[in-house]
C-alpha cells in the first residue's frame, strides 16, 4: 500500500516538475511591469473626464501630435514636420510615416482633425485654442492645416500639454462620439494596447506592447522622444490602501508606486532596493478656495485679510514633513517652472498680523457671520490641510467658523452651488492642483477670473482676464515671463484663492528590478522601462 | 417543511421591496454628485452640468425612480456610470474573491471557535477558560485593519511566507488561492471567532448545568460524548443564530479586509462606488447584500429545525 502511494506520489511529482519545466520558457519570455498608480483606471475615455488617471491611461494607449520633453518644452511626436505662416496664423502639419492604430489601420489627418475637435470641446486650454481657431482641416492623408483667427501663441504648447485632458489622437470613429458621452472602444496608436478582456475596474488594468508601434529616433525625454517599449505587458494594480501599497513595493509584488504617502517615504528611502524619483516641476500646490459671490469674501479686503492669517509653512510641515519635499513657494504658477514669480506676494510673506487682518475684515463689513468651510475628511492631504487652516483661523480670534465635515465626493458636489452659505452654499474649501497645471495661466483653471465662466468661487475681473489673454498672445518666452509678473501682482491684489505652498510627491520603484524610469512632473510614462 | 420554506421565501418579497425603495431614496438624499466626480477637478461648472444632463441625473427624481424599478423588474441592475460596464458584469468579476473569502473565513472561524468555546465551557473558571476568553475579548476589540497590517508585517514582509496583497483565482490553482486568502481570512475571522467562541461557551455552560447532563454523567457516559453528543447539539441554536447574525458583520468586515489586502471583491467595489457616487453599483450591491442576508437568515431558520425538531411544529 505504502509503495503504491509512494509510486503515485513520485508520478505526480514528475508530472508537476515536467509541467513546471514546460511552463518556464513562457514565463521567462513575458516581461510584466507591475505598477500602482495614484488612482484606478475607471473610465477609458481620456476626454470624458479631466481626472489625471484617465490621462495616464490615455498616454499608454494613444499618441499625441506634440509632447513635452524633460524641460517641459514642446517637441513633435506624431508630427514629422510643421511650419507656420509669417502672420503666425496658419500652421501646416505633416504626420510622420508608419503611424498605425492598434486595429492596423493607418493614422490619417482626418483622425487628427476629429480628435482635436472632440478634445477642444472638453479641455479648458483646448476650448481657449478653439476660440481663436478659424478652421482645422485635413489637406491630404498626412497633412492638416490649423488656421487661427488671431496669432494665438500657444497652439504648439497646448498640443504638447500633459497632465489632464491631453490632446490624444483617436480613430475618427471614436472621435465623432459626443464628447460628453464615453467612447466604447479603445483603439489608439500609442505604444501599448488596452486589454479590455482583462480590465477589472477597481482592481486591475492591463496593457500589452503594440508591436507595430514605430518610435521616434530621438532618445526619450519627458513625454517626448522615442517611446521604446521594453516590456511585454504592463499591469496597473490598484492598491487603494497606502500602507498595503508600500508593503507590496517592499515585498517586490509591484515594481513601481506612483504616489507613496509622504509618511512612508523615510521607510522606502531606507530600503536599498527602492529608489525615489522626482522632477523639478513635480508636485502639488495647495489651494484654499474662497467664494467671491458671498460675504465676507465677495469683498476684496476680506480676501486680502486672509493673507495675513494663513501661514503656508504650517501646512507644509503637516502635509509633507520631510524638508526635502517642501517648497515654501509664493508663486501662483508654482516654483521650478518657467513662469515662477512671487511678484506682489509681500503681504503674504510678511509675519502674520491678526490685528491687521481683523481691521481688513471690519472694512469688508464682517460682523461675525459664520464662515462655512467644506471640510473633506477622507482625503490624504486635504484633511490635514483643513485642520491646519481651521486652527489658524481660530487662532486669529475674531472669526466665527461653521466647519462642515464631509467626504470629498460631497465637497465636489457642494462647491458647485452658488447659493449663500446659509442655503447650502459655502465660503471656503481646500483642494490642490499639480504644479504642471498651474505653470501656465491658461491651463491653471482655478486662477481664472472669468466671473460666471470661472472655476468654483467665481472670481471676476476683466483686467485679469485681459492679462491672461495677453500672455497667450505673447510672441516668446521672455514676453510671457513679463506678463506673468503682472498677472501675479494682480492676483495678489485680488486674491482669487490662496496658495498654501508646494510639495513634491516622488515616485518610488524597485531599482533592483527595473531601470530606465523617465522623470516627469506628472503622468508617468511606462515606455523605456526595462525589467531585469 | 416545503411549505415552511415557501412561506419564508414569500415573506422575503416585501423585505426586498422595502430595501430597494430605501436604497434609492437614501442614495439620492445623500449629498454628492457623480457628474462632478466624472468631470474631474479641472472641470468648470458648465462642464459638470453637461455631464449631468448626459447621464440623465438632471431628470426629476420620480422619473429616475421609475426607470430604476422598471430595470429591476427586468433583472437589470443598471450600468456603472464610470466604467460604462453593466453592474452584473462587475458583480460577476468580483463574486469569486468575496465568496471564497467569506466561506474560508466562516470555515476558519467555525472550525476554531466552536472547539475553543466547548473547551472553555468544559474547563470553566480555569486558566484555559481565561485564555480563551482573553483571546475572545482581544479578537473583538482589535480592529480588523490593525490585525491585517500586523499579519502583513509578520507573515508577508518579515517572514515572506505569504503575499502582501492580491487574490489568485481558483482557475490558477487552489494552492495559490489559499495562499492569497490565508491572511485576509485570519484577519477577518478574528472578530468572528471571538463572537462564536463566546456564545459557544455561554450556551454550553447553560446546557451543561441541565439535569439530563447530570443524569448522563451519573450513567457513566464519557466526558467527550457528553460534551459533543449531548451538550453541543442542544447548545447549537444560539450558536447558529450568532453565525447568521455574524454574516452582516462578515459583509462589513469584508469591505475593510478587501481594502487592506487588495482583494478585488464586492466589498471594495462597494466602497469605491460610494466614494464616487456610482449610484447603479451601490443600489445593485445593496440589493444583492440584502438578498444574501435574507437567504442566510432563511438557512439559519431552517437549520433550527434540524437542531431542535420542536421548531417544526
């Protein structure tokens, strides 16, 4: 009996060993990059939402006409050559050879035109560009012409934008879908193909290498240059719990973690197999948004008074305790970017002066009415930022606060209400934006002062909007920098919102397993990464 | 017996109708707006309004309710606002991990907790009893997520015996599945074990003081036989009840455990949908959970008739 058992055991072991051996070459051949991004891919249409994760998904699957390099300068990507007329109104673009969609069909100028039209209906910078567009038409299969009504200077920069709402090129079929409706098929011409059959929203998103992708010859730099794919498969594994994500990286179950929680960075830093990567323009800028429609912040004096109360250093020490990650930045456009300027920030930089703040609030007609704060308690940095702000406002000693705790989902719904605070509206909420988004007065939605068309808080100033327009029409970088100084001064005078500094969010990856990670401020690319 | 089951099944219909009504109106009364979440942080109020119109969220509430009821009657739980996938497809994708986790937790908890409770009752007021009850208090008091993190630290990071996170489907081999759910089952099972062990002990102590147990002892029946054949069966009704009640505990525990251990199950689907206000998913899942709870209660009631034939009458 025991012999029989032993014999069958030996047989099973032999079969298992044989199976393992036959499976081994297949396993060895498939190089899979396992990545945890800051959020889960829940929507597959990168124009339908402005969520950054949709941009990351888009960057995998679709290609762009232009891309930003490591220094955030636009470089041609799908475009081979292009020229502009002397009056800077007519741009002619030619697509490079070998561009193919994942279904094998060639990318044509018609696809480009339809895609740009769809994108231009959803993205803020795109809408701005189309406001100055006279026509956009395909000349032949590979050439298209973009004609402007006025010499708008940001066409190329806008086409090269990264972060949210990137102008990706889709097939004409998908690009004709109503931009407020989600597309059904994901067929791009980018370096990776989306595996719809393996997509489990809230858990896993899988991409495989697109073998027919023809990368540019230039070396990869930022999102520009050759998108050479060096793995067979990329899996986005969604780990919603930051502690588990960090543990998974340490245990080698994932190779790359986009957004490790600042508290865990010292632990990751101490691990010799893990590397942290940053970019000079990488980071988040805190936004303390004020509602310009209702008292007290409908009066500029009350908004100016806030600059004498809010101390950004306290926010930084709470959100990102590591000094290496902090930047006490007084630039509305962020620090480490071309438009960096702190012009007009003197009142904010000065030592905090509650008496002055109180006097300004009185001048604004404040008589102790409750100030409604929408406090999102479920957000990684917005919750602590709220706690710091509330403490600082209480410390000022003369403000009556009505703090309403809720989840972030409730804040995003509530902030859209224009009603007075007593009727379900609000006075203050806290959010953030990426330095990349705020680096341009055009893409920086929350700085706009377009009244009804402005972002939540609805700041209103015609002169400010004129300055933004002048910036967009400036002929070169130097001219833009000069106008940025004027914009900054006007912003500090009118205080559309209060920025509470800047902090970096490095990405973490297993340097013992992967190499070739490209440093970018946002939307990390997965090409060029090699798995050892 | 069949009539009893049929009667109980019919009684579940009004329960499910109330649940459906409650879920719909509670959700629509809750602050939050999926259109605002979809449009993203850079979107303007006009963009959000356009998304809301496209999703039909600007329609009157009664119109949305009528559509919801009509779809429910056709067995259609709706389509996720975000992923554009049918809720049933999402549920099917997530069902296996949750069921495997729940069953394994239940199995681990029952297999360990009942002997612990019997042992504690048999050795009442001794060191063994105190250890079991101490464990029980601890298991109930320590939060699931903390147990989870501790298990991850010890068994996954320090000893490297088991994976930190993730789920291996049964189709890829039972060993992989068991490895992936070992820590989550243990973490989730702690509370459950504590509850069952405590109830088993209390119930057993009560039964052990009955006259027929004394008679059995006097007749010379062996101690294991008294405990397992005579006492445990009679003590089973409260134990089975608590296992049934604990099912609700299990559902709420699954939500946390699945998040900590990254198990792509129904619990995480629920949390994610709530945070994003994906109404169809929340509605569909609560109805499914309610249905499952009703079914478990029914099974518990039926099991009473097995343990205590008097209930049949």
